[in-house]
C-alpha cells in the first residue's frame, strides 16, 4: 500500500459540535432524573396530605433541605416546596402512642431545621415558613373520613394498590396531642433562628412584619421561648430594628409588644441588653417620634408603653440614659407645662390632658425618682429646676373653679392624681436636694398644703384616693404630705428642722394629731400611719433641742399619755398599731425625757406607771425601747417612787418584774445556771451557750467585738442600769429566788468587764501577739478577779438558799405544831362531850361526879391554924369580862380585855353584909 495514499486518506477533523452528543445525553438524563424526582416528591406529598409521620420527619427534613438548595435555580421545585411547607402546618401523625416519646428528638431537630430554611431568599418560601410557625398555635387536626383521608377522597382507591394500602394505613394513624408540638418547639432552636433571620429581611418589610408577629406569639406563649430569644440577644435585636420605615407603625407596635413579653419573663436580662448606647438612642428616637407625631389613642398608648420600658431601663445602674442625653429630654418633658422653656422639644408640644397624657405625666415624675440614684442626674435636676416644678404641682389648688381653670388644664380628679404623684416624687427628691428644697420654700408649701388638708372644704378628693383614704376627705394628700415632712426631718439637717419649728410646726402637728384622735372612725390603716409619722416628726424635731421639748409642753405630754393608755391589745391587728406604739415610746424618749418640766408633768400623769404597764403587756420586741425610755426617765429623782410603787394586774412589783425579765433573757441566751438559778460556771458567769459556740475570731480595732455587741442586743444591760437607779436593797415584793438573781445583776458590770478582758486576751493569742510581762500579769489578774467574784456570788447565792431552806423548815415545824395543837383541842373537846353525855344520861355517874367534886372542894379548902382564921372566913375572888377590844397587833397581844374583880364570902357567913370591892381594870396588851 502506498504510503502517500494512506496519508491522504486520514480522517477529516472532528467538527466542534461533535462532543455535544454526550452532554445532550447527560442533559436528557438530568431532565429525566428531575422529572422522576418531582414525580416521587409529588407522590410523597400526596400521601402526606393529612400530615407527616413522626418516624419520617428525619427524611422529610432532608427532602426540604434539598428543595431549599434547588428552588432558586430550578423553579419547578417551588410548588412542591410550598406544598411541603403548607403540610408542616398540620399536626404530626403517630402510629402508636409511644411514638410521641420515641421520636421527640426527631421532632425537635425538624422544627429547628424549619427555622434554618429562612436562609432561602425567596420571599414566598419565607412567608410560608412564618405562616407555618404561626399556625402551630391555631391548627386543628383534619377529620378522617370513613373510607380514608380528606386528601384521598378525590382519588379512586382501586387505581393503585399502594393507595389502597395507604388508605387502610391512614385509618390507624392519629394526630399527636395538641400541645405536643408546642412543648417540643420550646426545646428547639426555632425561636432563635427566626430572630436571627431578621437581618436578612431588610428588603422584605412585609415578611419582616409577619416575622415580628410570629415572634410576638412565641414570646407571649412560653417562658422557654423568651429565654431562647434572650440568649440570642433578642431584646437588643428587636430594639435596634423597631425604628425602620413603616407607614402604618406596625413594626414599632409589635416590637414594643415583644419587648413587653420579654420584660414580663426576664426583666433583669432584658434591661441589661437594652442599656447599651445604641438601644437607648433607638428607644429615644421611637419615643420622640410618638410624642411629637402621635395623636391617635393607639399612638398615645404606644408612647406610654415605650416610656414604661424606659422606666425599667432607668432602674438599671448601668444604663446610659444620661450619656445619651435621653435623660435631659425626659427631665424637660417632666417639667412641662409647669415651667416655661425655650427648648425646641416642647415649644410646639401640646397636651390633650386626657388619661393617656395623665399616665405619661405620672410616669415622667416616677422617672425622676429612678434617675435620682445617679449623682449626675441631680446636677441635671438643679439646672432644669425640677424641684420647683414638683412643688408647683404640690401646692393646694385655687380656691375657686375659675382660678383653677385659668391656672391648670387638668380636671379635678386628674389634678389630684398628679398632686399625689408629685408628693411621692418629692418624698424621694427632697432629702437629697435640701438646698433646692429650702430655696423653693418647700416647708412653707407643705405646711400650707397641710392646713388645706385639715380645712373643711368639700372640693377635691375625687380621683386617686383609695377607699381607705376616703374620697373628698383629703386624707391621701395629708398622708403623702406627712411622709415628705418625715423624710426631710429625718435627714437631720438643722436648718430644715429649725425652719419648721419657726413656723409653728410642733403645735400644728399636735393639733392635727389630737383632732384625728378625736374622730370616732379614725382607726384605719392610713390614719394610723399618719399618726405614727407625725410622732416620728415630733421626735426628730425635739430630740436634741431643749427649747423644742419645752414647746412640746403639756399638750404633747397629754398626747403621749393618751396613746400610752391605749396599751398593746391591738399590737398584732395588722393595721399599724404596732408602729404607733413604737412611735409613741420614741416620742416619750425624744420629746419628754431630758426636760424636767415635761418629765415632772409626765410623771404627774402617771407616765412611768403607763410605761411599766406597756412593758408588762407588750410583746418582746417592744421591751428594748420601753426599757430605754424608763432608764432615761430614772435620772429624774421623782420617777423612782413611781416605779417602786407600781403593781401589775397580779400584784407584781417593778423590781420583781424586771428580775423576771432578766431570767427570761438569760433563758433565751441559754446562760449556764443551776436548778435554783445560781451561777453554774464561775469562769463564764453571764456568757450564753450560743456566744460560746460562735467561731473565735479576731476583730479589727474599729469593729465592736461580740462581748460589746451583746450589750445592745439584749436587755440585761438596761435592766442592770435601772437597778443601779433603784438600788439593790430593800426592794419590795422579792422572794429568795429573785434575791439569787439580784446578786448576779448587782455584779453584772464586773462580770462584763472580765468577759471583755478575756476576749482581748483570746484575740491577742489568735493574732500571735504576746503581751509584755506586766500586761500579761495584769490580764491574768483581771480574769482571776472576775472568776473569784463569780465564786463569791455563787457562795452568796448558796447562803441565801440555805437561809431560805431553814426558814422553810421552821415554817414547816410551826405548821406541824399548829396542826398538832388543833388535833389536841379536838380530842379534848370530844372527851368533854363524852363526859357531858355520860353525866346527863346516867344518874349514878352524875351522883358520883358530884361527890368527887364536893370532895375535891372540901380538900382544897385551907384549914385554920389559929382562932383569928376561924373568925375571918375565906374569901373567893371572881373575875368578870367587862369589854373586849381589837388592836393592830397579831396573836394574843392584839386583844385588849377589861375585867372586874369581886370577892365572895364562903357559906355560913352573914349573907346580909357582903363586902364588894370596886372593879379593878387591867389590859392584856403589852406596852
């Protein structure tokens, strides 16, 4: 073969389009595969028209993921994808009851995967997802028909064998319980994923609005959903997106509702997220927009909702309200319209003076209180003259309706509410802004308001007063006014208190107090609070000034005595009687004690006895205050006799009662005592078991130790001090047991000194400090002296008990002697009666007794020794009782007898000439 011919017969070049044959084939295969894929998907969705099976959710999630990847490039998948998302609205199906528990994790993962589908940029896909989630809270399972399912009624069961089989299978399927999917939704990441998808919806405002509605539903239905949203920074995200352009204002509305739901379930974390600078600025812009542009009722409500959220943020100490200049704007709004301002924010601002504006005004005043915790806010208040604006709201209204309408736009009821809120604000601001308070003549304004409250004018009092405070009675204004006066007087600023006294506040308050007490129905909760607050104000004014105590005078003493006489029967009534009792005792201590004029008048009114009565009838919590007042009162020498002469209802004396308090106190402290109340441990004569069990610590020099703190924590130091005034001898009404306790009380100070030195020595050892030899010897000597003193007291107590035992034995012997004598007399009386009966019933015995008596008389006669004796016969002397008188002495010495003596001659003597002597009187009473 010719080689050249072979060369020329080579194959021609392959055309460029030649290789497309395999690609075309591959394309055909892909089309066929897609068609098969779509056919299978349609068939699957047709089979799942009533819902997805629980056991198939994992595969369904994979199918949805594939459709999500293909839907952008292959529009053919869109209808199938939409239909699958639509089926997700239906309840899941179960074959067995145990499927709900077995496939719970699959459901959680499926719901989380649904949220991840929001990554698809197709607007209709996102809308279907959002609507599916919304439908979870309103979906109802479709009813199964007798021949199959609702989705299969249009198909002929005989067409496909698989459909017949599915129809039979569908009859065995049941929807899951209504709350099953919602419970598992709380455990999924669906809420977080939907929240995070907001960033991808900037160009789809309609879907964003629907997403906000869905998040509102999720946040309002479950605490776990709120927690999940907050973990993803939901509060901050919602706040930053709520000012986006929205002609209908629905975005801002739903955003505020979501924030409200989050605040109701986790306010601390929400306020922490909203306290950032960006969120505060966003909130400020939203509030200003609603304040300036909102006129509808819904707009005003939304404005107030934003203000409430701002109020909650103001409670966070880390909020940036001042740094963002939001606080300055809020202060300007709070002082409007009371103060004129050139600020452009309020130049065109007009209030409608409706209820929503009233709520805003009250919330702005409340915001002033919350922001006052920041010192920078106080400087802002000074610049904006906040206190002046508040005092203008506090002033009494004009006397006539014409003047009221000219000066204020609020109605009477609204004006009352604003006034009460201003008083509550002033109660917090006045003590920390006293300089501005005095420069605005705050005391004068409050005293004028107090006079107006007392005046008999039926106007006002129709708004915010509670039924307890009374409408038309101005009790609510008086209550808050007294609160403000109490807050400023308790600050201790002398200039404020002096200004009040110069304006006659003491007499004015005493008059109001007694006027309220004279009213028969002034015993409710509010009245009792007003009375106790007035007494506390008087205590603060008079505590350190003798002249003011003199101004308190007899009228104040009458007031204190009046309230002391009420006693403590209603202490636990729950209405405030306990506070009134304590304030009364404090008023005695601050306004009466220390001024001899008022003290003497108080004692003349039996004030000391009333304090003792209160001490004996009150619960333990009152003892400390009453004992302190009694102790201070004992500095007056006239008080001691009043206390010593006091007796309680059982006849118990004051020393006996105080010693009983001492024993009860030691019982509370579990002090070591023997069965007779004597000292059981000389090394710790007054130390309680609880104090011994405390950890042995070393305290700094400026911190009081346990031994020193114990003086103020129990009553023993006060009882000891009172006995130092009363004395330790010749105290009335004490038994030997009380004398045993009194011996400990007398040495209380010595024991306490030893206890303190023992504590010093122990702390030196804990700190590893060795005192010098002289100091160490002095410490040992002091501790030894304290122990020796305790032993001496213990010996004294034993001697007291021994003497008591001897007296008891002596009294017992005397009692037995009296009993023996009594029985002896009864025996003699019985024998005498038996003898009398024998004589009167037997004549022979009577003759025998008579003979014995005559024989006895004859033998007892003296025989004459000489003739003169025979001439002068024997005389018999008889005594007669003339009178009997009783004296004050006990026993025979207390009976005074007057006797007459007469002589009688013996028988045989001349009867015509008897000789009778004059009666001789004598007394049995010893000189």
